[in-house]
């Protein structure tokens, strides 16, 4: 990775990020801010659930933060029109499988109509150069095998969340073919693995659930302790997103390769219980494990792996962090937070240290 080239590209770029107050969105805002980009965010009103965004005081670091629903077309277009960004990164989503069973209609509205709104606004306005639609590793039709899925694998998705994200991929492909093929506008989609890192406080995710059980000395109940997932530190796919946007913005052939996987190395495809073992190792405490029975109509895959060779060959991106190192960084994030009490600075230091590591490789 050429960090100087990346810094040169993003310096002064005006970037509109939807869903900027979430876990990944907060880390992305910090990364963009440190690269010298001008960040404008758009998300639902900030709540206590946006703990990293709030405590890191990200709203004071970025240029503008709009509160709005991604389904509100007129207001979203007004915010984008007023901001005049060169680049749009669409991350706003209903991002939980379990919640998609509880409210499937809302999940489909946000994940499909929200994507339509962003793409249609890009098509109607004449100043946006490129856009990246963030979907999920769960967009693929899962055959429960150990074969990793690549960008040409069949799309599917059993549950409403996964299926709505697969729909977002089809919507994006349709817009590219129908409206952007003969224009200078570049659009891509990014499918990342199971992203983990410090500062995630969402319910029903392994790291925040573990941190909560550690804090209150409770038993950690797991739905699928043996389910295999492609675990990766949040910094890695976000770096891939930034490299991808640089590539598609500059490359005239980018429209032929709109979909991209960003997954970990194969050694990081591990069962959920492995994450707990490593967290226990680095926190020096044994959180006891229990079993939480899944609801009868809730389906979750047992095996999911990604093939990211395309990103490696074309972008020069690859996963540098082992799973062990990833969990070490997560434990270290929470330990450092107790010392310096500034989550922005903790995130910033981990990002800068990561870039120093990969520059030496």
C-alpha cells in the first residue's frame, strides 16, 4: 500500500458519508479526518447507541453532520446538494440479522430504498465523481461449504438482512448498467467480512457482548459457538474502501469491476468460540460460556468465508493482521481507553500504527 499516494488523493476531498455515526462509520470518519478529507455525515439522530461517535466527539472533528432518515429522499438530496461532495460512501443500513427478523419491512426499506435514493441522487446531480455502496459478506447464497465466495458467486441471502443487502447489490448493478455506463461517474460495492474492533457497543455482537459480560461478571451466552466467520479488524476493510474509491475514481475501466470483497486471511476464518478464547487470553479473565437457543424461525449460516484475491491483485490490498493480533488490538483499545479516556485518540493511534506496520511490509 502506498500511503503517500492515498494521503495525496484524500487530502481536501469532500466526502459525504451516510451512516457515519455507527461503529464502522465512526472509525471511517476518524480515518478520513486524519487523511485530511472534508467529511459531511448523514444519519439518524445521534442516540446513546452511538457511543463511540459521541464519546470520541467526532461531530466536532468533521465538517458537517446532518440528522435524517435515508428513506427521506427530498431531505437527503437537499443535504447532498448543499454539501456538493465529490465522493459518496453509503453505509447507512439496518445492519443486524436478528433485527431483520423482528422488523423485516423496515430492513428492506432502509437497505434497498436507501440504496436507490443514494444512487438516484448521484444520477440526478452533476458534481459527484464516485460512490461506494457498502453491503455485506452475507450477500452470497450460502451453500454451507468451506469454499470461499468470490465476487462472481451467486447472490442470495436467507434472512431479510442478507437478502436486502443482496438486493442492494442488484440495484447498484442495474443503476450502473442503466445510468452510469456512459458517464464519468464511478460506482462500486464493497462486501466485507465480520468486522470487529474497539468501540463497538452494539447488542448481539460478539465483542461488545463479551465486554459487557466482562464488566458485569456475567455468563456469555452464544447462539452458534461453532459457526465459522471471516473475522477482521475494522481498520482493514475501511482501508480497502479508501483504496478502492481512489482506484475507481482514477480508472476508466472501473465500471467493469464494480463489486469487491474485503475479507481476512484464511487463518482468520474461525468459529465464534475462538474469539472468546482469545479475548479471555488478552483480558486475563475467563468469561464463562453459555448457550442461547436461537428462535425457531431465525436462520444463521454455519460457515461463511470470503475470497478477496481480486482486491489483492488489482488494488494491492490484503489483510495484514492475524486474528490473534486483531484481538490483541481490541483488548488494548479498551485498556488504553481507561488510561487516556479519549476514544478518538485511541482509534487514531491504532490507525497510524497499522499504517506504519504495512508500510514496512
